[in-house]
C-alpha cells in the first residue's frame, strides 16, 4: 500500500531505503515526583533503553528513507514509586505528519494515557515479543506493550492519512496487543471499562476497527491528503477537503455519540483549524465554526474567532 502512495505522493515519499526504521522518536522519562530515596540514574538508563527500543526496532515491512521517518514524542511522567520497583506514571504520545510541499508538520496524534503502571529494574532487558506479550512478568512487560500499542496507533493514523484504509494492518496489530495484553491487579487501560469515561486503549482501537466508525477513516484521509496537502496549490480545495472530513465526523458523532475517537482526533488541532478557516468565505467559515463547536467541545471557545 505504501509503495503505491510513494508513486502518487512522490514529492514527499520517494526512493525507499532498504533497512531504515520508521520512527524518529524522542522519549523523555521524568521522575521529579519520585522519592529522593530512589536513584534517579535508573530513569536515565530506562530512557536510553526505551529510545533504542522505539528507534531501532523494525515496525513495518516497508522501507523508509531517513527523511520519511515519523517524528514522534513519548513523555513518561512518573508519579510515584509503589514499591518492589513498580512505578505509576502517565504517558503523553505525540506524532506529526508533514504537509505536502511545506515545512509545516500537522499533529496526527496528541494523547495522554493516565493508566501506565510498570516494573523496571535497572539494566533489565527491554523486550517485546508479539507472540508472548505478557512476558514472564506482566508488570515488566506492560511498558513495552503500551509503547508498541501506541507505535501501531501512530503508524495506522499516518498510513490512513496517505491512503484510504491504509492504516488497518497497524490498527489490527494494536488490537492484537489489547487482546493479549499483560494482566495484573495494578494494570489498567486494556479492558472495556477501565479508566474515566471508559476512554482507554481498548476503546480507541475498537473505534478504529468497528464498522460503525468506518467514516473516521474517510475523515482522516480527507483531512490530510484531500485537505492540508492541497493548500500548496489551491487553498479553497484544501478547505473543502477538511470540511468534508468534519462532515464525516459529524455523521459518526450523530450515530455514535460520546465516542472516544472524536476527542482523540481533535486533540492539539484547534489552532491549526482556526488558521485553516480564518480566510475562508463567510459561508464556509460559518459552517466550519458550527461543526467544530459541536464536535470539539473542549475547544469551542477557540472557534468563536471564526466570524
């Protein structure tokens, strides 16, 4: 699939190298809230090991040139040490997607997961086995299971943005991780009813693969490939592509209110969307404002600028 996209989208994706990995990932482990009794060097070792895990593992069967790598950030903020080398944390995952013929990079994932518990002993191997996700110790395996899950979500969103339903294989991999995730009394986020308002890893990938949400894939493709990528040649056509994406999401929202995907999709996009529609015709601007105020409630005030 990506090879076809390379041909169509040659200005950005051309001449794949043979072995280059897919991610240009930066990972930060912050432990300022952890007791001073814990040697903070442990977290530097962990950060280096996880950086190696993300950047040196091959995540797809496609080959990437260095300039094609997906830029992403993972921030692990450790809240407390629970004893026995077990830590409770949050993880913020961000990824960007380049816009055709510009230096601009649009946020494609910007999400904070508050259900992140793991065990780590300094210098322990950082491993992920797709055939045995639980590992020997579920709490130790949970850290790489969560990272692998979000890598596949990033890949799925990125591939969807370049080709219709291009991300399905990666969403399916993420769902496989969910279905085989580590289990322990302290581990949360993998089950249907975990977390606040059931907004968890299970629900996100369920939305991305459930037939009731098929239009979200049209929305992703329309937003990026038929929308932002067209601004270099025809800004009106680009706005129409993004407006089509909003219409798709409005249909999804009407049929599946309070879904997890909508707030996931809009996180980090309000400034971009205001800029996109600020020079639109009054009719398009009004339509965009009305849709955005309904679909992205968290940022409804930001869209009042579209007048």
